[in-house]
C-alpha cells in the first residue's frame, strides 16, 4: 500500500481527511502546513502528498 502525507492548516479537518484517505488501506500521515513539515517531506518522501487548500485563513 501507499504512504500518503496529508498537509492541512486545520488539524481537525486533517484528521477526518486522513481517515477518508486511509479507508482504502493506504497509510496516511497528517501534519500542519508549516516549514518543519516541508523539511520532513524532503527527508522522508511519501508516495503521494495531498495538500488541503480549503478554507485557509486570510491574513
């Protein structure tokens, strides 16, 4: 199965999204959208990256 990394600014929505993606049997990890996450992705690249762009807070 694939290892998928879900990146989202909202941890609650990320948890729900990870459950939906993982229902197919893939391993899904979720992280907040921040610099440290991008570093982890470079160090341990997943098979796929899903970035949740829904309802990003504006500044």
